[in-house]
């Protein structure tokens, strides 16, 4: 793994990622060997819609947002991600280009895993594949719940739900969007 000054050691990125947390030392070592580290400054683009996919980005430090732009340039934030979360995963299992944009909201360091190498490890260690599928299933459930809320709930109820979701892990809520 090519670490820059933000990495404490070669395994830091991988050891702090929930989808890799319960892997054996041997499994983590193999992941570290195919991973690299990349840093982004606040406001820097991580990737754009239309870019070639096939890469998994795992946040080690910092925050990023995933968003889409409509034809008139209006931005729709899909989700905000923080340490331990990953992005770019949909392009791992499809030959289609990326469909969203990712932007660093603050100085951010990511572990970068090339899809072909990650898929080889998933075949060798199915537990990695199951953890990725578990996370994707959770995201799909959240997306379906959000669609239901948009379709059936008032704006007041949707805002209250969003605030409750943001407050799950913290006592203070800082609204990351307008």
C-alpha cells in the first residue's frame, strides 16, 4: 500500500473499515497489499459521473458527498459519507461508467482498491463479498425507505426523519447541507 503522510501505518486504512473489521490478519494483509492511499483537499473532486468505474474508495479520514446533477445543473445530494464508509462500489459489478459525482467536503484520505483485485479477494475470501453485500443491502433498504418517505410523507415529517437519522450517532447535529 502506498501511504502518504496521513496514514499511521500500512494497515491503518483497512483496519478501520467496518467491512474488513472481522477479517483474519492474513485476509487483511492481502487487502493491504492491493490497496493504495490517496488524499483529497476540501472541494476537490474524487470522481465525476461518466468516469470509468471499477474502483472502490474507502474513507479513512474526512467527509465526502455523493451527488448527481440534472440537465439544468441542479445538484441532488445522494448521501454524505464519513470514515469507514465506501463509495464507487456500484461500478465494481457493472461495466457501466460511474453515475454520480463525489466531492471531498474537507481534507480527506481514502484507501483505494482496484475492482479486479478486490473481486479476486472476494472469490478467495467469501466473507469479504458477504460484508459488501450486507452493506449494499442496508443502503438499498435506506433508499427504499427514502422513496417511500418522499412519496407518502409531508415535508415536516421528512425533515424530522432526517434529523433523527443524523442524531443517531451524535449528541450535536451539524446540518451538512442547506
